[in-house]
């Protein structure tokens, strides 16, 4: 059991390498066994007919001795005597390997006879050659005839022994051939058995890998279809598949827990929304009553117009201009509050606002304009520039000892139309700029002494109108170094500006 668990805890790569090495060793071992067995059979077959080959070589060498001796006797040349001695030496080496012991085997006895006759034959041939060299004609003739007769006997014995040996070897060859066929069948059977075992091992190994994957895929499809009440996977191994299955089980449990948390949270949020709706209803009622209590805008316009006419009748020109600017300012607020206007209209509202402030504060607000008149027909949301100028007055230049200055510029920078409102006031800390841009300013902080339209509202409406987040920039170099607000108006999707 421990071995099984140890195998299951191995990595897939290690398992596959182990199976490959194991099966390769088995196949290699079987091939080596078959090779050695077949090689042994082939060597035995070679040995069977080796004796016939040796006898044929013996007969040929004997003929070489007889022929070279005859040539010498006829020619008495040095080449012939040299050939004779070479053939005689070869033949002597060959007969030394023949049997010389007494035995019951007829073939062994024939080998002994050939060995004895060959010794005698070589002795006689040597005597013949020596007699020829000594010019003893009578002796070498007798020796030659005796050697020739003995040569014939030896040839006959070698031929007979060769035939007997061939018959004996043929019977052994049939036995070895049948053994070889049997070995081939056995070897083939072993190879087939080993191949089947290897296939079974590979199937079992791959099944141990693929079955958990199939089960994982099945449950994953059920989860993908929305079923989270599936049975968790049973982890049987510690390999990569087991790790994935364990992680998948944890994921399902986490998803179930997350869904339960969402359900509880939604129930809580639903209860809170019911309370908020109730509070909003009361708040709207209060706001309605508050609005009903406010002065009717038309009544306000009529009253301002009546005051302007009265001032004109009494020749109070400054009072007439002031009241007229007030009427234009409030009329713009009411009529343009939710629409789009041109840059020129926004600049006119700023002019009215600056005039009213200078009447209130005895001309303390210094205002300059650098306007490219070719760009003032571009459309933009209403009530954008006046709130920014109002912030510059209230939080920038109102409480400084030096002369305050606000500069309004309209110019083109690359492909953007830029509107800059710059003051020389107390500046804005970087932290405060970040809070404004990230909309972290509290409503109570942005609504004091203003018309109710804060910078957060301005930024949001610009981003919605032009469908761009990079449109509003606040810059300040530090304390008492002023503040500059830049609005970058981009081109529309069709490549043109809003006009």
C-alpha cells in the first residue's frame, strides 16, 4: 500500500519517465536474450560444417605438397623447392590438429590413420627431394613412386572421412535447425508477451492520469453550467492532477462561501435601501417645501427689471448697469443651467460676475482676458467658467495683501483648445489638488459662499460632455504662487470640435 501511495505521489513527468525506462529495459533485455540465443545457434551450425571445411583444406594442402614436389623433380627450380617447403609446412600444421588417440569412433580412427600416413608421406617426400638434390636418380624415383601411392591412399581416406563427417553433420544440422526454429518461436512469443505487458503498463499508467482529468472536466462543465452543488472530487494522487483537483475543490468551496456572503450582504443592503428610500422620501418632501418657499425666478427677473427701469428714470446709470448685470447673471443661470453654450457666452457670464463682484468689493477684483476670438464659437457645458472664477476669488485672491489678479485665456495648444483661468493668490497644496481631482472634497467644503456648483460638479460634467477623463488640470507651484486651472477641449470623434 505504501508503494502505491508513493507512486501516486510522483509527478506525471516522473511517472512517464519511469514507465519508459522500465519498458525499455524489459524490451532491451528480451532482445539481448534473443540475440545471444540465435548467435549461439548460428555458432553451433558453423561448428558443424567446420570439420568438413578443415578436411577440404587438408586435401587441398596435400595436393599442393604433391604438385610442388613433382614440379621440383621436373624443374629443380628454387621457386618449386620454396613452394614445396611452404606447402609441406602448412600440411604439417594441419595434420597436427588431427586425432592421435585410440578411440571407439570410426571417424576418430580414420583421423589417426590419416595422421600416421601423412607423417610417413612427408618423410618420404623429404627423402625424394633430398635424393633429387643429391642427384641420386634411382632413389628419388623409388621414393617418388612410393610417395605418390601413399598420396593416393591419404586422399582416399580424407574423402571417406569427409563423407562420413558430412553425413554426421547433416543429421546434427537438422536437429539444430529444428532447435533454431523452436528458439525463434519462443523468442517471438516472449517479444509478443513483453509488448503486451508494456501496452498494459502504459494503458494503466495513462488511465491513472486521464481518468482524474476526465472526472475533473465533467465536474468543471457542470460548474460552468451553473451547478455549484456538485460532489467534490475524490483526490487519489499527489501529482499535478491531484494538485489541480485539490485547488478546484477549494475553488468550489470558496465560490459557495462567496455566494453565501453575497446573499447575506444583499439581504442587508436591501434592508438598508428600504431605510434609505424612506429617508429620501422625507428629504424630497423637505426640499420641495424649501423650493416652494424660494422666490419665483420670474418674479425676481421682473423685480430686477423694474429696479433697472427706476434707476434709469432717476438717471442712476451705475445702479442701472449693476441691476442689468444682475438680471443677466440670474437669467443665464436659470436658462442655461443644463444646456450647452459657446465659450463666448461663458466669458460674458464671467464678465457679468466680475462686474457684480467689483461693485460689491469696490473694484478690488482685477481681471484680464487673452482671448483668441476665432475659438469662442466652440460649444461646451454651461456654468463651467464662472464657478472656477468664483473659486479663484474666494480661495485665491480675496484675503491676500497684494493686488489680486485673475487672467482668463483662450488659446489652441496642439490639437486641443485650452481655456486657462489663472490667479496670483495663495495657491493650493498638492494634497488639496489630489482631493479635488479624486473627488474627495466634502460637500460642506465646496459649497460655502458659492452658487452651489462646485469643482467636482464642473469636472464631472466636462468629462461626461467631452467623453474624456484628461480634460481638467489644476496647477500650483506652491504657497503664495497662485493657481492655474486649464480646461483642454478635445476634438469630437469625427475629428471636429463641438460647434
